[in-house]
């Protein structure tokens, strides 16, 4: 008898988190206490526990670690509509708004201006960012074997839907392929990030980057929902009928770099996310507002546009287009 068939005949035990017990086949919304505002109003971290009827792995899916990155919030909402815990193996921990403070103020950062994704693993008695990171590591990450963290571009930048991972981490490569995003980008771990902190505990984490901050992108959301479901199927957690179609093979990007402005002015891009360009190919132009000067922006190497700036007003040195070097 295979392991999955054996699990399929056995009922899961209750899942205990935040002092609450969640029964097999149950979905429960919990609120983990984070802090109190200066007004004494309590601020909580919302958590949805979807505990499968049968034993299996535990996966977390988190969004809005930067409070203005909203696509992931909608991905999780639609994901929860797709999955029925009574037909599930294992446990899904969904955290649609990790940075609740930034989300309320439509800001990337916390009130202390710290980047939550540079504050892990955090500490119980540190700054607000450190305390929130510590709470998430203690209550969520410590209970999971896998994680998916949902992001968008930042600072008026748009990202082509992509999975960022470190292929050296066991299972990360396999899960990245299962997700089926248009791109898989090799991305080293960054000190203080959630992915790095979880990686030190042996937990593979996929980072999904798609779209831009402060707005919904329907294509990015649909790709994200389907990708998470594919990962859940790969982990033998979910075998629902929705989105069974195979995705196109992901392209591989070994590295990327930003093409930066050599002049200040108004940017007019000639490319969109996903376009391929040749070395010295035209990416766009920068002109002054009066039509007196115009400067071409050329690709320093052949590659694919994996991200780009959306603000037309640029200063010298600003990042314009993120160009990825394709493998093969």
C-alpha cells in the first residue's frame, strides 16, 4: 500500500495552533494577537486554518508581507473558495495579510518604517517588525514543512509572473516546477527575509512575484491560484477538479539586472513584461518635457523583460527595465 493510500484511510488528529484546536475537515478563522495601537486598540494577525480530514503535510501561504502588495490577498481568497478541507490531506495555513499595519495604511512598511521582510526571524522583545516576524515564525512557520509567499512589484514597478527560488534548497526546485509560473528565477537567499529564515529551518519556500503594488492584476491572480493548487497536488494535499490543465513549461532565468536611466526626464517604454530583446535593442527613450532632447535606452544584453518601471518620471540612475538572462 502506498503512503498516500494509507493516509487516505486514516483520519487526521486535531490541529492545535494559537491555543485553539481545529478538528479534521474543519476551516477555522483565528486572530493572533500582535500588539496594541497607541489608542489601546488591539491589532491581530488574521489566520485561516484549513485542516484536512486525513493526515498530510502542512503548507502555509502568506500575502501582504509588504502592506501595499495586494494580488496575494486576492489569490488567497480565491484559493480558499477552491479547496474543501473534507477532501484534503494535510493542513493549509493561509495568512492573507501578514503586514496588517502596512495594509491599513496602503504602505510597504510598518509604522516604524521597517521592512518586515528584512526582519526575520525576529525576536519576542524587539521592535514592532521583530515581534511580528517572531510571532509568524513561532505560530505558523514552525508548524509547516513548506511555504509559499506571495508578492508584487514595488515602488511603481511591475513584475512578470515568476517564481523566485534557490535550486540548492531540497524540494524547492521540484515545487517551483509544479507551480508552473511563466518564469523560474534563480534567486539567492537574502538575510532577514522570510525565505531565508525558513530555509535555515530546512523549510523550502517559493516566492511568487507578479503584477504591481496597490492594484489587482487578473492574469497574475489567476496564475497564482492555479500555481498554489498545483503545488498542493504535488504534495498530495488536494486533488480537486479545478484547474487540472497543465501549464506551459516555465522558462528559466539564471540572473537579472536593471537597466538604469542615464538621463532624467520622461520615460517612454517600447517594451512590456515578457518581451524578448536583443543586445543593443531599443527598450525605450527618455525625453525632456519640452521636446528639446531625447535619448534612446538600449538593452545591454539579449534577454527577457521580467520587470519594468510604471512611472514615466525618472531621474538619472532610476531602474527602468529588469532584464533577465534566459537559460538555453
